[in-house]
C-alpha cells in the first residue's frame, strides 16, 4: 500500500515536501503500524506515539484530510495513496510533530480543575448516579488536539478563541455537581472570542476519536449564559 | 565537569509525570517547595492513563470491609514476599487517599446513595480469606485516565513547573553519594540541560517493553531503573514480572480484570469454566499469577480455542448491554476497534500478556531509596527517592493484586513528597556539583553520534524482546534461563556496535529510542539474572524445576547490581507497624 508522508526537517530542509513509501500491509493493521514500518525504512521519519490503543492521545494526525489517531485508524478503508500530514494550523517542529503549546495554553486558561469553596467533608462528596452521568462524554477527553486543530475558528484565532477541547473541559467542570465556580467560569468566557467564536461548524465533533461532542458542550454553555442574561 | 551545559535549579526534581510523580509534585507544590517535573511525554500521555479497573481501598461502600483484610489479601497475593510494614501503611492510607482524589475532582462512578462505586477484583476477600470483597473504586473502566488527568489539573492549579518532552539521561551523584539532580535533554532541540535539585524523585514507571507482547505503552522502557543501575544502585526482585491474564490474544491490549469483577468468566474450547478446577473458591477472581498459569496450562494441554488452539475466551455477553455500556465502555471500544466484534454479543479471545514490573528500585515506606552501600542492607541514598512502578517498597512482593498499583502510586507518591519536605528542611542548600556523573552522561549521549556501519537499534530491540519472551516468560527452568542470560548478554554486546543513521538534533526520536534501549537492556539483564538465581516458585516466578515455594531458603528479596552482574539478598520485613505479622501459609484461592 502506498503512503504519501509530509516531511520536514528544519536542519536540512528549506521547505516541507511529500515523500512516498510502500508498506506491505496485513489484515487488522492500524495506521500507526504502517508508520512504524516507515520508520524502519527511514529512521529519520518522526512522529509521536505511545499507548497504541487510543488513550494517551499522542498520535493525532491529519489522515487523508481528516484528523484522527493513527493507532486506532484501520488502514484498509483508506484511499490510496494515504496522505498523512501533521495536525493543521500548528507550527511544525519536524515531520508529523507539531508545536501544541497554544493548545495547552488554552486548556490551562479555562481553569480545568475542580473548584470548591466550602470546607471539605471527611468523606467523599455525594454525587448521585444521575449527576455523575452528566460528566459522561466530557471527562473522557484525551487532549489529542484533533478537534481544536480541525476548527477554522481556532485556525484564525488560536490566541483568543479557547477552542473546542478547552471549552469541552470548561463545561466538564460547569456540569460537575461538586464544582462551585460556575459563575466565575461563565464570566471568564464572556466577550466575542473566547467562547463565541464557535460558529457551530461541527468539525470538532466529526473528528473526535473518542466520539465526544464539543459542539454540544459549547451549546450548553451558551444556553446557560443566555438563561442567566434574561 | 562540562561547564558549557546550562543549569536550572529547583528544590526538588521529579522525573516522570504519571500518577506517582504528579501526586508527589502536588504535595511539594502545595508546600511551596520549588518543584520541577521532567517528563519525556506531555504529562497526560503517561501510562497511568491506561489503567482501567480501579484503585483498592477499604471504603466498605458496597460490602463490609476494613484495611486489615485488604492488608491480608495483599500479603497473601504477594506470596508473602511483600514487606508487611509498607503494606500496612498503604492499606491504612487507602481510604483517605481515595477520598482526597475524589475531592480533587476524579469523576468516580457512583452508587445510588451518592458514594463511590466499588467493584470486586481478583484476590480480594472479606475477613481474611472469606467471601469475595468489593474493594476497587472505579471510574467506569477509565480509572487511570480519570486519576491522571485530575492530578495533572491539580498541578496546573498548584503552578508546578513542567519540563514537557525532556528525556532524563542519568542521575548526578557526588563522591559522598548524594544525588544532586539529573542530566536531561530537551527532545525538541536535542540540547542537554542540567537540573540541579536538593532532592530527586524517580517516578518513571515500569519496563513492560522488555517483552514482545505486552500491555504497556511504547514509552515504558524502565528509564529510572536504568539510571539507578548506572548510579550503582541495585534493583530489587526483578524476577517477578506480572503477566496479566486477559490481554487481547496475539495483540496484547489490556482487558481489565474489572471485566471478571463485573461477572465475566473464562472458557476453554470445550466451553468449560476451567478456573473452577484451579481455584475452586475464587474461580476467575483468583490472583493474576494463578489465572495466567491456568490459561497457559489449558492451552498447553490442548484445550485452547481458535484454529491454532492458542487462546481462551472471556465471556461477557451474559452481563447484558447495560452493564457493559455503563461499567466497561472503554474495553468495549477497544475490542470493537481491534477485533471488530462486540463483547455484548460475542466472547473475547484472550491470552496472558506482560503487564507489570513488581521489582524495582529498593525503597522504604517513605520513598527513600535504600541499598546495601554502606554498613547495613538498607542505607539511604541521600537525596534520592523513588515511587510507583519503578520502585520496590515492596508492597507487591512476588505478585501484585489488581487495583493495588493505582493505590501504590498515590500512597507512595504522597509519602515521598512528605518526606522530601522534611529532607529539604534539613538540607537547605544545593551541594556543589562535583564528580564525573555529568561527563559520563554526556559520553553516553555522544556515543550515539558515532557514524558508520552497524546494526540498527530497532533490530537489537526486537531481538531483545523476543529473547525475553522465549527465555524468561511465565514458566521457567534452569536450562532455559541460563541460555536466556547468555543470549541477553550477547545482545548487550551487539548494542555496543549498533549505530544511528539519523544524527540530527531536532526531535530525534531515533536517538531517544536508542537511549531507551540502553535502559531496557539493563533491565532485561537484571530480570533474567535474578530469575536464573531464584530456585523456587513464588508468585509470578514459576520454576518447573523448583515447583514449590521454599520459605526456608528464599523468603528474601533479591538485589541485582549492574557491576559484575552481582546478586545480593536481604530479608523481608515481616513485622507490620501495629498489627500481628501474617506468617507464610500455603496459598490457595
């Protein structure tokens, strides 16, 4: 099977180029297996990967134009040559490795941690199964970056728009019955950019490898804001 | 001393950003100690993220329980090789630490009364060997992910300083034996950096990558273990490597023990629930070593499933879609992705897979690294701590219980953090950087700049993993292990002649993998040498030629030194902190 891979080494290349590789494929092979085979052919080929089962979020890539995780992307249905590029819109460090600093910065900006003002009880906080269920589809995010780097609003304003991944996390804490900082979280998302640059294009939801729905989470935040303002 | 390398100074250096490292860092940052965490991957990519089933604590939310029963189960599970003071400490601390994690935001699954959901796991009992207990606190089957992300988030809140994508090369040790920090490289630029610290904590995780088929991530290369060995510190009990009973056959992805905790069971080709024969009481929830050996035996005796009769089946269909969707959604997705079947409708082909490094850097229950370097068997190495899978306290002994590793990392990550705070009060100033550690670390790095013909790192790594699987697997004999020792030493020589083709600086993962392979090699040698020497069967170490446990000669910890591949031994601490000792007994489930 033929693969066309984005290559760029800042020490030797003036500009990026696409390079073709042939990989002998077998049944059940994932894209990560093919990339490891390519690395065997050319040791200088560089990409991030680790767990191999879609939980660590290291190997998010642009595969035939769509973002996804290499380790859980089967290659058999992919159109040939399989075009593999780094995540769009981020500065490329080398080959498929991009600089995710801004993405992580936006994540940190939404205060992605539980905030409680009351004194802590000796036991666990009580949370009903129904309250806990509200976190399903939110807490499972692996910070792979597929969503935010597929979002045109994030491409244009990565410094001002929080992006779908960070906003999903923001809602994860707003939705948590234990958290006591909802007002503060909402206030910090005011203004034309941080939240409201989302134009419901839904690329984020379409590409999420964990089948989460950032668009819906963003919608929920907007709904609460609207309710509070009326 | 190389003077051209930039230096950064912190009170504490934590190497590794899994649950152990992050729990320690949190303790330190909250105490306003200046702490740096070095991780070769972005913290939430650490392998704690892949832990599924849960974390043990005697909360008694579902069934009666107390920490003393948990302590008994852990010691029995360890085949009596665990140190009983450390086990008591861990099991007593467990309920409080789970609550602490819950307060930190971990989205545990819940019971109808709003308390944390707990499920049964292997090797758990009520009342010292009685009925099955339900001790494992779970966030569906993504408990490690939930804990790691919450700990990272709390560290963001505490303003911990992170060095993301920096690889630690070696510890810096002065002539009087103090550890002064580490030499690291920034992967993005390839540039070296010295991080000076008054205290250094190794929290680098396990080394499952020494085996070909494993549940571990690509990054689990035992870096801290290699660093300790090269600093002259021995590794303890490395012959005890856990094979998890339920990896996806032929592929290795983990299927949580929680699948059996929720009521799943194993079948052979005759449709027989064969665990009833091997463990009449606990059945499918016997200890992992017991279940793994049973599966091997079934397959070896011709009762395996599939065209090659090379695996057994894990049946979950009878649990019903609701339980599977609610309690086991992660493994369902994994099975659908990698096997294209749905466990709601079909059984899962499984086979034991290399999973967990019970051995590691010897520590006491404060996380201090201890070694027979002076007059006693347990002299502390000043300034050096270890916690989590890379450490050997030992709370797991010869076989770890499922649900005890997430517990281990938070209990001893926190304990190490607390002890470091005390250590910093007595050691207020950085000691001068002396000794040749930095030069040695730089030489180790420079060695990979050599050009010319030579084997590839990948070839040597593949051969090492295959060799360890063939010669140091579940069932072992003197003959096979002796051959294994020779073969791994041969591979060590081949590694010396391996060469990189890629000598670039920026994000050179080939170089990272070469440095990792040096660590894997050291760990593999420690493992096979320790296994060859131990002439008994205990926990995960199963010798066909010595099928019984031999407490008279072998109720002791192994210590392996890199220098001359020397072995030493030290006694097991049989005395708990406050309760009576659990003397060794026959281990039946």
